[in-house]
């Protein structure tokens, strides 16, 4: 049996807060309510709704809290990943109509650990509809 590890007050407080992830994408604009949600979960939801592929380090998954109201897609990505460096890659298209195809998210740490890389998304829109279909509210105390 593993020994009990000490838990910091910040970790305890974070584990008791419910996770909220509600998102809608319409006409290239994002409306979202995200609270204490792991970064990778928020990016996966955005990938499903936009067809963008996100490249992230597997060990980089900080909690994200942000409210967006019809924010342009590129700005929404930057605000969701505000604790990270972000690099956009665009698919070819008509001038001014290029679309974001891949986003690389880099931690801002100076000496990162050996990274494991995750690709979130399929490159195709797999989810549409209202944010109620994307609602994820959980609590550490909720029955499993």
C-alpha cells in the first residue's frame, strides 16, 4: 500500500472545485465558460468543434478558467492557453482566408522535462450544437 502523500492546501482547494466546460463555436467565434478545467480537456473540446489539431506536451496540463463571448478563434486559443506559448500553423487558402490547421502549445518553463507529445483532435469537426452538449461539470466528491 503506497504511503499517504502530503497534500498542499492549494491542491486540496483545486480538487474540491467543480470543473466547468461549456463551449460553442459559430462563424469562427468562440463562446465559452471554462472553470478549473485541465488545459488538454478544453483544447480537446475546441478541436472537436473546429477541426484544429493541437500539439501539447503530455505533462503540461494546468487548470484553465476563462469566459469568452463571441471571441475570434485565434484570440480564444491564445486566451485559453494564456499560461503557455502558442504557435499557429495555417492551411493554404485564398489570401486572407487561410484557416488554422495546427496549433502548438509550449510550456513557458525554461528547462522542460523530456516531453511526451499529444495530438488532440482529428483535423475534422466532430461536434456541433449548443454548449449543453459540451457541458462537463464534475466535483471531486461526485459519485463515480
